[in-house]
C-alpha cells in the first residue's frame, strides 16, 4: 500500500508556507492603486475595476490599440482625448461565443494598421491624444457584477473628460456602458445603433443577454427610444422586434430601406432623429451588420447585410458632428478567418477617430 504522506503531491502541498506569499498582496495592492477599487458588489481580494498587473483574467489583452500608449494608471486617463477600452465578456452570447477574445483580436489587427490615414489626411498620433486604457475586469459567471464594473469603469473614463471607444465583448455590454456615460450627461442622449439585429427584448434566456440591451438602455432616465435609430435591421431577428419597434417610438431602418434611399439619406435621417432634443449622441456598432462574408468572426453572422464601403460611408456621415462614445461589439476571433472581422472593426474605429479629428468634433465636457 502506498503511504499517503509519501505521495509527491502531498509533500509538495505540505511545503506551501515555504513558498512565501508576498507577490500576490503586492500585485493586488498595485492593481487597485492603478485600476480603481472594484464595484461595490465585488468582495474578493485582488480584484480591481480595470484589470491591472497580471491578476486580471487570462483573456485580458496586453497589446494596445493601434500601438497607442498604455494608460496603466487609470487615474491619469484625463491626459488623453480618447481612451480605447476593452470589455472581454461573452456570457451574454446566445449563439456562438468567443467575443471575450474580441478586444485582444481587435488590438492585434489594429497593430498592423498605420496611424496615418490617407482617406482622411489625418495622422492619429499627431491629431488626437489617444491611449489604450486596457480592459475592464469582467466576471464571466456574473452578468450584474460585470455590468457594475463596466458602468463604473466607462463612467469613470467619461467623467474625466475622455471619449471612450469600447472594444466588445458581446452586445449586452452596451447597456452598462450607456448607464455609465449617460449619468454624466446633463440632458438627453441619442443613439445610432448599427446592427443586423434589433436586440430589443426585455429578457432573453431569463437574463440580460446580448439581445436585450436596447430595451434596458431606453429605460435609462435620459435615453428615450424616440432618439434611438437602428440601421441595418433584418435577417435573423426575433418576432418581438416588431412590437418594440411599433410601441417604443424607436426608428428602424432595414437593408431594404438602405437599398431604396441610399446611405447618405439614411444618415441624414439618423442624425436628425438621434440629435433631436439631445446633448450628445452615442454610436453602437455590432460588426454583424456586415454581410457574413465580411465578418465570419462574429456570434450571429447573417447573410445580406452591409457592404464594407457602405458601412464606412455611414460611419463617416453619422460621426461627423461628434459622438460622446462608441462601441464595436460581437467580434469573435475564434470564428474569424485571416483576421477579417478584427480588421474590419479596427478600420471602422480608426476611420471614426480620423473623422472626429478632421471635423474637430471631439466631445467636450
Ligand atoms: Mn447586436
């Protein structure tokens, strides 16, 4: 019979105290110093609001967007105009997962792109003070605590006078993002939502999944459905979509409308509705609005969506007057091919930032 105490594993375990335990408390303290205390609902030691040191989740990205400076100490984020921030969370995905790796995928793809953009004649390194604020520390097992982290983190960036550009993550993250931003806007906020799907159920699989963010966002005190414009809608939408669109007062624009009226007229209508009575407008881009051939790496690909140049033209027109923030969600690198989808997301963000620089329309507050 083997002597239990002679087992290698048991001997090693018995030496636990000899290993010392100074590294974890030091790193935990530094994580909170640099990345804020976590949301009040989180009790575990060593967790912070922004994932700092290497105590964050393993899928947190350490590469920066467009190789911009990493704002490790989040208290210094106010030194920048724009902060790119990742939300590696995909527990709201009802179909294919993998968007927790979206921020890492988009950052990696963006590192191949030049900060100089000949389409706009703008060099982002020269024209915008851009940083990467790293990722929000997300909790895959708990949506509400993750949402609290997102609301606190994105709200903090916005409260420091910085425009947040959010890398998703699945689309459920947009609700806590808007909850964070909207409370710092003294007035109403409008939204231009570009997506193949309307995501407007109150509840999905009994939870706030990635098909529910517009129901909850339009119940925020200063965000009315009357200022919500959804562009690209069609394909694989739930039946409940028609009820929300009919009853809430939001405006849905389908691919057929885009074919009929063209991108320029659609953008004009979207701006008119989103800005009506509002102090600021937010843009939420679900990458699955692109025809599936151009975005294989996403949770719910759909056939018959926008072509890349239609999407770039739409973004150019709707972001020209300025935005208070933007997200690009639903990039799922495990399903991607040759980084097509991550590259599409990177290009959309870079073009929008160049557009803000060109029009001098960065959000001021
Ligand atoms: Mn969506």
